[in-house]
């Protein structure tokens, strides 16, 4: 049996559900097929930071969604940067204005997905669970998606099936860019509600109690994420084991948090972007981690995945209304090229952030040292140290990179 749909979304993560809501907003029936079963639990905080621009995009495709995510997340009022244990930068923010979208919201990805899923259910998005894709073939007439359970045909497909995207691989689209050996350990801990820490985002250059390793703390609703940058010759298995985390975490946080660990993971930096965001027949558009992988600093993953999805839908809507195949192809090419440019820009921003964090470039290393020394007298240098690990904040207006 062949299942026919106008548009298929592959992947029920945040980007896939965003695409489905955007399709519904355009009056296009949306169906999401997902490899995992309904109600699956995914460990870890993962994407925890939603830019204000992303909140506005989500609000635009489903009124109330952006404000919901803002309300259940937190906006930290203080951010600090320290160098070898000494504070070199501090900024205190004004509380967000009532009924105005905040600059960002920090919350567990599980909560983001719950809010998106509730919105999808409210508007009747069709979910097909337990439907792993095995192959995708396109033609001038549409796309054929083969799964372990059957065959689907659609005029267009949005591929939001993650870093190991079967859709991307089936179409022969390649990831391009560097893969570094830098490793970070990321740990989630729950907050002590009776005696919580101050809600502050803190970045440590060369933490003195961790042998000069970089450490970052990011608060989110209900807990904290702690990132530890390892040296090249560090024992990754030790630092990323529960035993290892219980040993080093009390050096950077109150010892009580060693008993509040909920997730431990490690990651290396992949700075890759698909060589094209669409196939040769312009029937599939890649979005989110199916299209790009960036270092997490600057939060360019989900925050570029959401506009990937909304822009893809705008192109598909135009293509469905096109009178000729040439017009349809042009509509898909326009949005695919726009998001490819965004991906390349974000990769360059992440590369700059990574180079800054590593401190292996002698010129940047010297500039960091001098800036830390002079920051008490020249605040702009402290600001440079604070922003460096996250990459440039400015960019083309169409990109969701500001925070």
C-alpha cells in the first residue's frame, strides 16, 4: 500500500514540529513521520537556549507559542566572565517587560518539545510514529519515501531527521567542513529549590581549580548545564564517567550538585554544512541538524533550525502554487540557497568562537591575556572576552543569530 500526502515532514523533533505548524499556518495539511515510538523519552537538556528572534518566529506560526516558551523558561538577570578565577566582565540585565517577548528563554529541550507537540495536537497535525525511513528517491513528479513499514509518496518533503539523516544520505548530499578533536563534557544537574544558586550565566577561562580547563555554567528552568572543556591528552572516559564527574564537579560547584546529576554526555565539534539544502529535483529540503552541525556555543543549532523550517515552508507554498515546473524549481532553489548561506555564515561564526575558546592560536591567546589584564580599566576588553566564546552577534537580518 502506498500512502499519499501533499507534504511529508520526516522527524518529530523541534524543527520537524515547527515545519508542520508552519505548513498548517499556510493551509497545507502536514504529516510527520518519526522513527521512534510515541512517548519516547530523550535524555538530556540538549538545546536549552531559544533566541528572541526564534520565539517571534514560533509566535508567528502559532500565536501564543513563543510567549508560552518564554513563560516556562527563564531569563537570567546576570552574566559573568572570569579569567583564571578573576572576574573580567559582568552585566546585569533589566527584567523583561510585561507582555513583551524577552531576548531569550532558557529551558530544557524536553519542555520545548512538549509545548510544540501540544500546539501540533491542537491544530490536528498527523503523526505517524515508529516509521523509520530507509530510502528516499525523487523525480520531477515528487518524492518516494520508503520506510520499514511501507511506502509514502509526497509532492514535497522536509527532512528534519537529525545529524544522521537517512534522507540526506539517500539523496547523496554530503556534509562539508572541519571535524575537530576538541571534546567537552556536558552535565545536567537539578537545582536545589530550597537553597538555589544565583541565576547567572558564567564562563570561566582557565578555571584555576580545574587545571586551567574552560568551564561554563548555563542555568535553565529547573537546573543547570555545566560544560567542561578537556585538554587533548585528557582521559575522556574518566571525565565523562559518573565517577569522574562526581570527583571534578565539586571543584566548580557546591558539592551537593554531585548528588543531583541527571545526565552526562560528551561531544566533539562538528562544523559541517550540507553542500546543498535540496535535491536535484527540488522535492526535498533539509532543515536543522539534517542540514548542519555547529559547535554549541552561540546556540546556533535549534535557533537556525527553526528558520530553516519556516523558510522551507514558504518555498513549498510558492512551489505548490506555481504554474510551471520552472517556477516551482525557482521557489525551492531560492529558499534552499538562502538557508545554505545562513548555514555557511553560522559555521563561520562557530569557527571563530571555537578558535577563541581553544586558545591555541598564539595571537588570540596573547590578546586574551592582555584583555584580561586590562579589563578592569578598559571595560570593552572584558566585553570582548565575554562575547568571544559565542561568536559574532551581528549578521544578515534573515539569520537568527542575535541573542
